[in-house]
């Protein structure tokens, strides 16, 4: 996906200056675009306006179109959606919210469906380490990082601004959203938002078994979800800034079961709640020294019940907590040089309603030392990450402690002085500690697990050429090699008990290509076209004597791609978009009957804006899965067919 963002830029001489200067009322688009072109690692950047133009309906939809991204979607508005990149598992993709990484110590996977597209000012996906070095050590501890940003810095505009929106759609979907933001002074900005989502999710689907076809409707899929958040940015002085945010999420839903012939009955219910509060303080006492202090508290609960369980109701409740603190120190001794040291401390614990609960907890210390050299043509960045995990359990055997040193290096070089043509090369070694589920889950977890170790190498080329006032063309291509050692896989201990062991090895390689063209015919007419393609092989290399050696790992397509064409005009802006993915396998052994067929789907978006009173009224209509394609992303969880969604939005 092309970097079409028009975000508040900080592409200044160095990181400390970027933190120190407030560009009141100014939005720099060119620096944001060039930053994505000259990055030392692949970066895909989208702002809210770009996502509207491309017909994106939610954050998962935006990621679904990126090459190399594998999205697991269990179907419907309430289905969990997790993101994996380039054949790595979802636990290797971090998600940061306004600068701080989110966490789930139980599963290690972040459900991106919890976060509202309407509240996102921009999203960015970075694969490997980018040239931004002034970040917490935890943000560097992932193979890839998805960054969601919601707040804008204070400005001289002191008027209150309100966004009110209602979305209606197929299968009983309704979602009101409201957001209030105001700069009380030119140094203090406040924002609060709330969203509610209700959906029946009773969409039709078909089941085929030989020559027999049955037409059914999804059942037990109703959801009630709400989330609210509030945040502020306070520029306490010309050389300091304090940010804060609180967030609450509540989702009470039914879980549809796997669809099998003659039965899809499910009595499963899940009530998820999540609360976090975070603060960030940044200060700089000179042009060469900057400090950033971060803190977060996170609490989450998961209440599960199954009414159809034989012999009564099967229930399981889990509660997890996290306390997090981070300090970053950036030193820029010269125009071209910057050095950062970051240290993070994390405490996690988990308890459940199960009689077998061992009440595990973990202390984590992360330290990173990073150096960067940057001039007009060359950028080089090197980092060492030292990770220490100290595990314990209050009632039972604990997992082993872990220590690792992880290096990474990346560079970008401008080939031609008068042209935005860059070549980039990067290497990153990182590891993933086992989750609490993998270590402690009854009859499944193992306290003897070692961490997964990953290596990734990327070689890429990016070119961007502007012509006219607003027109440009951009091309990008990357080739990569990935390796995973000590991959955690579940194997049967006996007929009834499975356990996790470190026996897996995965080797992957692939190519990703992107193209974007924006042509402005005049101030009122513009054409935007984007396309991307990804080819990847992520092969099981665990045992050379196994008949499954060299097989593509589960849920990883070999081919995928997307394309969008948007036409902007004075009447109705129109976007046509499509996505295609090849065959996937539901397990690593490719058993007969477990293949998930490839599919292609199309969508259509139309929207228009009017200036009404003091604000802007926007009406938008989306048709999803225009060709009514029946397909699955996760085996036996059918996705909706053709559906519609209509929204009306007023901002002032």
C-alpha cells in the first residue's frame, strides 16, 4: 500500500528537534511521504483521509490489503482479528497505541478489531527496525510493529470540535460514534470519544458436501461492544510535553461454533473487558539531549461459558494485569549523529477460575542501545537489545528464566541526488518469550519451553517521483528471507493430552511489490490508483525425514494482492477495490480435506461531503464482497457474503 498519508510530520534534522518544535497549525505532507520512501526498513503509512479515499472500512481491512500480511478473521463484526506478517505468527507483530505497545500476556496476540478506525489519525506498519530510534525498548522487541495514533498536537485553534457518526449495515449492524476535541490553550489539547457496536451477524452461507448443497444462516453470533477513551497533550513549556490517555473496552458476545455438516450449534459466550491508562513525558534541555518517560497500567478479563457442555456449564474466567515503565535518553552530538538508550520494566500476572490455576507472574527488563548516522543521502542504524525474563508461579512449577542479546542493523541510501530513489538493506534478530498459555495451560502448556528465535533480512528499492502540483508516482519492491528457530508447536503426549515443545523450524522467503499513482487533472478532479502483490514461501523445516518437510505452514498463502482505483470529483467520489489470496492450509501437515480455497473479493465505496453550517457533512455507502463470494479465512468459519454499510458523519 502506498504511503498516502498527510500526517503531522516530525521529519526534521534529528529526533530531539522534532520533539522540540511545535509547528502551529501546519500539516506537512511532503516530509511524511519522503520519510516512507527513505526509510531503512519497509514502512506502510496511511492517514485517515487516505483510508477514506481507498475505501477502507476498519483497521483490519486496511491491513488485509497489505502485501505479506496474514489476517485471521473469524467472521462478522464481532469476530476476533489478529495480524501476522511475512509468515511469522501473530505473537511476533506488536501493536502500539499512541506510542506505547499493547500487551496480552495470556495469548500474546492483539485483537485489532477492538480499535476504532474513526478514532485513528494514522496507522503505520513497520517491518524490522526503522530509523526512528527514540522509542521504548519494548517497541523494538518485535519482528514488526503496527502503530495506531489518535491524538494531534495543540494548536492556536481554540474552538471545540465534535464528530458525530452513525453506521448502519447488513445483518443487524448499528454503530454510533462520537468524538469531542478542543485546544483549551495553544499548549493544551483534550480529546474524548465513545463508540458502540451492535450486530446480529446472522449472515447466510452455504455448505457443500459432495453433490449436496445446504443454505444456512449463521447462528449464535450476536455481539454488544462498546469502547470509550480520553486523552490529552500538554506542552508544559517550550521544552517539555506531557501526554495521557485512558481507555476502556467491553464486548459481550456469543461465539459461533465451527460450521460442520448438519450442525453449527454453539452455546459459547465470551465477555471481554480491557482497561488501560498511560502517560508519556518528553523533555529536552538543549538541542542535543532529550528524555522520554513512559508508564502504563493495563487490566483485562476474559469470561467464557459454554451452555452446551456435556454434564453442565463449562466456564473459565481469566484476569491479567500489567505494570509498565520506560525511560529513553536521546543524545545528538552532531547534525548527522544520534544515540539512544532505552530501558523498560514490565510486570505481568495472570489468574483464572480453574482449579489448576498456578497464578503465574513475570518480571521483564528490556534495554536497548541504538546509534544512527544520517546525512542527505545515507542513513545507517544499529541496535542491540538485551532482554531478561524472570518467571515465577505462586502455586506450582514456574517457567524457566530467559536472557538474550538481539542485534539489528539497517541502512538506506539515496542513489540519485535529484531523485527520490532509495535502496535499503536491513537485518534483525529478535526472540519471543512463551506466553502464559504456552507455558502453563492445563494439559497443554510446558514450563520447559525456550523462546522462539527469529532472523529477518530485507533488501528493497523505493522510488517516488512528483510531477505537477499534486501528482506523483511511487514504486517499491522488497525481497526478504526469514528464519524461525525453536518454534513452539503442540504435539500429542498421549491420546488426550497435548503439550508444547520447541521442535519447530520455519524458513521463509518472498517478494513484495507496490505501486501507486495519483494524478490531479485539476483542483476538482483526481485519480488515485494503487496495487500490490506479495509472494511468500514459509516452509516447515523441522525434520528432514518427515513427509511434511518443506510444506507451507498453516494459514500462510503463497500469493496475495490487492488493487484500488479511486476517482474524486465534485459530485460523488467513488472507489473500487479488490483483494485476492491463494489457497491456504488449515494445518502444517496438509491433511486431505483441510485445504482452504483461495478467493477474490471486490468492494465499492461512494462518498460525498457538503459544507453545512459551521462544519462538514459526509455521507458514505459501502458494498462489501460485491460478487457475493463464499469463502473462509479461518477453516470452518465462513465469512459474510455481499453486504452493505451506510454511514453519515458530521464534523464541526
